[in-house]
């Protein structure tokens, strides 16, 4: 391997690339990383971290309203979007530095440049440097998509939403996935008038159908206007804003149009096609169970593979790959029972199978569910509900899916993810003593199925 500059060279300094490079270096490999934008990738800079910071800020607005029922008088509260963005930027800058220091302290050579494959062992950097490596890892992530419609240049994506100079008074969000509903809750909670339009018949169709239906109701109660079966034909610049014209001739006049209609793998323009690396129809890098492409020494992890686009999955994949390559490990990351959260308003968390997925697998199952007004909102002005649901295999009694929408959903779901990974049964849930008073304990009190799959 000494004929190469590096044992491993990573293109992309996001979650997967950083973890793979750091672990490989700690195991004695000579590692280099090229990152053209910002260290930490989407999650740290224009994804998970800033999104949750903004969601926290929006939550304070609801909290001030709720506090009146608890004896607090919070009249005169003022919100400053520039202050929020400035403080958010400071935190992201701090995290960028941590990512860089963690890699450099492990011995990783960081290049602030774009990397393009010249051949299977050579990477040309935009800085003019040319490096060689025994193995190359592609971890370039994904990028938001905006359809080719007239006036598309007037729209923004989630990337730009984190850097708006001011809070737009009227925001129209396009999409029905988790990014769309998260930003709907953020902008509404911070005081904007929010409209969400989606071409489909329901929102959050990748999740259990009752989660999307419940969130639709809560969004309506919070003042978000949702229009389904609607597709934008064009955007027009008008005095004081943007005119949105839809396929049904419905029109909206707003200050900001945010597209949240999906992300594309960032696989083009880095030499993969010329080298013959196999890509699917969406541009995702095709890999096998070892995260290896059809070129034996080239690997890929994270959103660029479009498998399960979550930061912890990319991180775990990168870690396991480095151990397999440089420590003789044999650990592989399972895509089953991966918990995830949607930081909507209210938030959602889920692990395991949805009802629809259980049907597709031909499983005979029972459904346990309940909806209630949590204690926190008993004295508040908002009639916000919490909804919980369990999918249970009738033959084995194993809990196959656990779903919740309500306050602190993500925090409670992490523990239930461990339970499902360990193969917990409904009887084990029933035997467990809950923590009182909490919403999470209600997962342990659902004794009888309310829906039986024939």
C-alpha cells in the first residue's frame, strides 16, 4: 500500500465520511478527506442540528402561550429572527471546528477542496493537488431538488431557509414529507402565516398513516393551511412578494416559497460515471452488503447511496466499514428497527413497522392505540393530543412497531427502540412498570387490541 499517498481517501466530510476517516485513522490507516463546503455535512450545517435549534425556538412560542394556564403572564414577548440565526450560526461554527479537530487529532489529513475521481486510485482536488489512495470512499451526501417550472429561481430550499435575513411573514411550503412538515411547524411557531401544498392525497406517506392524519389535524389546529392534490405550475415575482399559480388555478401571494420535495444524491460531476461506477436511476451509488461499489476498491456510505437517509445510519455505516477494512471486523449495520423522529409541531417518533408495512409483509397482527390530552396541556389553552400506536405480531407476541406523536416523542422513543431491537413482546410491555406521571407510561397501559388484522 506504500505505493499510494493514502490507504483511504474520503470524498465528503459529512457524518459518514468523518466517522469512517476517524476510525480508520485510529486503527493505523493513512487517511485523507476532501470537503468542498463545510465540515459536518448536511446534518451539522443545513439539517438536523440547525433544524432542531429552530424547532426549539418555535416551541418557546407555544410554551409562552401554554404558561398562562400555569399562572405566568408573558405579555410583551418579542422574537428576533436575526438573533436566532446569529446564535445558530455561532453554534454551527463551533461544531465545524470540533469535527475538524476530531479528525486531525486522529491523524486525518483534511483538504478543503472538491474531490473528483481521475481513476480508481486517484483523486484530483480543486486546489490543484492530485492524491492517490489504495481505497476511496464516496460520502458526498444529497442535495435538495426543485422542479423545472417557470420562476423556480424565486423559490428556496431547506438549505437557504437557515440563512434568511428576516422571518418571512407569509410562507408557502411545497411537499408532504418530514422536511416540509418540520418547517411548517417552525415558521408557524415563530409567527409566520404558513400554507403547505402537496400533490399527494396525504402527508408523511412513508410513515404509519395515522401519524400523518393526526399531524394534519394538529397543523390545522395550529393555523397551518394545508392543500392536498395541488401542484405548482409557475411562480411569478410581484410587488411585495411572489405569486404562486397551481394546476387547479388556485393562487397564493406569499413572501417566501420553500420547496421540500426531496433530495438527490450528490453523485454527478465527481468522476463516477466516467469511471463506470454503477448508479441507479436517481443517481444513487449502488453498493453491496460490504458498502462496496462495482469497482472493488471504491466504497460509498450515507445519503449518496439513498438507502436510509439518516445521520446515525451514515455514521454507523462509516464506523463499521472502517473496522472491517482496517481491524478485521465483521460488523454490518441492520436497517431494521431504526428509530427516527420528525421534529414537527407536535413531534413524531417511530421505530419498526408501520401498519401498512406489516400488511405488505403478510403478517397477522393486532393494533393497540390510544389518543389522550397529556397532563402538560390540561391547564394550557391548547387542546393538543398525544397519539400512540403499537403493532404486535399475533403469533409471536413481538412488538413490531411503535409510533407516537406528541411532546417529547423523540426522547421517549429511543428507549423503545432498544426494546424492539432486543425483541420485546407485548407481554414484556405489560409487565413493565411505568414512570408516573409521564406520557411514555401510556405505552405500557394499552391492554386490549383495538384493531385486529384478519
